[in-house]
């Protein structure tokens, strides 16, 4: 293939799209890398990446910790409320005196109990994820994407403090 003239007068290889999951190519004589991902080509400057912030400061980690502790407290209150609601539902009391109307209510009560149990299960999973995020803060790995190794943006961590993925990594995971 013939080479084209680039903006700065240098020769440029024609763009070729490859079908691949992820491939990183180092461009010779430069600090630039080409990342090929699912027919999308991205050119990055690896020198700029090395100067990129790798960890959050202790002050920033403390800010995230406060957010997580607040969400953790709210989630625990929610689980306590759900458990209390479920235990009250199990206390039939003197309501067992009605006969035919009670049969219809039993089906609705069962569906509501199932729904509350699912909600409690999701809340317990959320609590576990928040507790794991606190552990990551303590060991210094909080805010670093486990897929790309890049810092997760502050805005994302404020919205979803238990996340372990950047938006880009999450999109690659869902593809």
C-alpha cells in the first residue's frame, strides 16, 4: 500500500480496521500506542499516560470514605426496616379468624414477602460491596480500575462508590 502524507509532512500508514478484542501496538520511534478494540482504533500518547495520576490522595480517599460510610449506614437502616417488616408479616395475630378473604390475602402476602426478601438480598450485596470498597481504601487500591489499571474518574466514584471499573472497562465487559 502506498504511504500518505500526514499533516506534518511525514508519511502515514493508511488506517486499517482489524476485528479483534484488544490489541496494543507501539508506534516505532514515538511514545504513541494504538489500541485496537472491536473495530475501534484509539491512538494514545503513552508518555502522557505515564504522567497521569495513578492513585488518589489521602484527602480524596477520606472524602470517598465519608461517602461510603454514609451509604453504608443508610443501607443498613434499610435492611433493618425490611427485616422488621418481614417479622411483622409473620405475626398473624388474631387475623386468622377470617376464612375466604384470608386466602386471597395470603397470595398477596406471599408475593410481597418474596419481593421484600429480594430487596433485602440486593441491599446485603450492596453492603458487602461498600465494605469491600472500604477495604480497598485502606490497602490503597481504591479508585483504580481492575481491568485497565487507570484511575476511575471522581464523578463516577461519587455516584457509584463501590465500582471497580471505569466506564470504558464496563462498556468492554458488556460488549
